[in-house]
C-alpha cells in the first residue's frame, strides 16, 4: 500500500493559518509504531484512514496519533482527512459515517468546487451532546489554573471555570478580554500534572470578542500531546460551545458560533460550530471550517 503522508491545514483563516494535519489516506497495513512515527516526525496530530471493519455499518475507520500517544478522536484531522479524500475523488456522495475509537462520527460534504481550486468541498462532522461539569475541588483547582496560566482572579469573568466534553474533556477558563488571552504565558511544565488532577486533557481559556455575532477567541494548551499549544482544536471548540450555552452566552439555535484560535502562534484559525437540534433542543453539534493543502505539500493529489 502507498502510505504517503499529505499535510493539510485545517480551520485556516488566511494563507498561513490553520492547524497542520499529516494525513495518510491509505493506512491499511500500518502498525501503531508506524503511525506514531508519522506524528513524531511531523510534530502534529496525525490522521490515518482505514477500510471500515466488516459489519460496522461505516464507510471508513479513522485513527489518530499525537507524538506521545494515540487519541480516540481528533476533530481537525477528521475534517482534513475527509476534505483530502474528496479532493482525491473518493467521496462521491454527500454523507458518510466514520468509525473512531470514541464512536461513530457522521460527516456531511457540501459546497463542492472544481478540482484544483484552493478550498474544495465544505466538510462538517458531528459531535455528540456536550456535558459541562464543575471542577473537582473547585476552589483549589481554580487557584491552581490561575497560577499555571499566570492569571489573577480579576482576569476572569464572573463565571465558573468548567470541565466540558463532547469527545474529550477540556477545561474552559472564561477571561474578561481577548488582550488577556493573547498575553498568556503558561507554565507548561505544570500543565500535565494539573490536567491529570482535574480530569482534563487540556486548558482552554477563552474570551468573547463579539457576543452579538457569537464570535469567541480561545487558546488550547494540551496536557500531554508532545507540543505546548494547538493552532486550532475542533474537539475543544465543540466542548466550548456547550459551555457557552450552559452560561447563557450563545443561543440554543442553529446559528453559527465562530471560535478563533491560533493567533498567538501566527497561525490564525477559525472553527465553525452549529448546534444540532432535536425538538428545539441541542442534541449535539456540527463542526467545520476551511481546509487547504499546507504550503510545503502542494504536490500532485493523484
């Protein structure tokens, strides 16, 4: 099999933006060590496309690795892999089901443009209903988070710091201003131990930049991925949407929520989240955004 690695930039907002995702669209025969080596050599979350197991009722199986370990789900690598499959002519339909280690993911393919254009199809993937919970030992945990992020109590909105998840737990830290978010200088050496104690896979501080338009800025500091910060984190953005909903900061509607990330890394990104409604109540969400080939991987897509 051809185990060629192609790199896409997912959730890109501008030519240098987005989160790079190395993708192997024909990963059958790759071992765990093979996949981890791809993630280690590129230094990014990586996605691998396998044939779906017989009887699964799915169209593909996706697996995901970061340099340090396998992940059960990766939003931007899923969006990037589907976009790449469509560009390669392997997604003739409009809807697909993906098997992941965290469960089944539905995908919608729309807005197709001609082959060879920069943007290609518009991809959205499903995430389940989010769960939002208070932190364990909330006062101590809040103090520890402030200390690790280099914040003062006055930097926070009068809202709880919360754990939220659709696929993986992220800790949502509500800040008063985007300026405070931009100047964060975390103590990265302490994040993994802190996240382990509070039952989280990463800190996700955020600030609402335009409440009327439902635009939010955020940064993601993962607990143990092998790198200090993410340029765009779809799973965290999905969790944040439900955190915002629980605090009355966004509507329980299908209006788009725009979550901007990556500016502090000079990789500006924008993630689109829309609630999926069942009898007028959110029952999950759709996650999507722009994708393009990474600048260093602009070769033939044949």
